C-alpha cells in the first residue's frame, strides 16, 4: 500500500535531477568551448588595400603622448 505514490514521486524527482544535470552539462560545455581561445570568425578571403598616409610616415616619427599635450 502506498508503493505506487512513492515510486511516482521518486521517478518525478529523479527526472528533475537528470534534467538539471543535463542543463548543467550543456552550460559547462559552452564555457569549455568559449575558453579554447579559438577565433570567433574564420576569414574566407582578405582584401588588399593601397597604403594610406599612415604608411608614408617614418617609423621613428614622434607621436603625441596618450594623455594629451605636455
């Protein structure tokens, strides 16, 4: 007597436990995939553009400091 209710309650909570364990696994897998250090996008082709005015400046040219004029 009462075994059916006990079995149903046990099955219900076991199902919930497995469901949340699966959700936790999916979440951890996404974290693992995002921390691999892979690029977000794969570039299919690159366009070559002509050198602009920044390329004409000598490499040792003085630059303004990042904080502004001194």
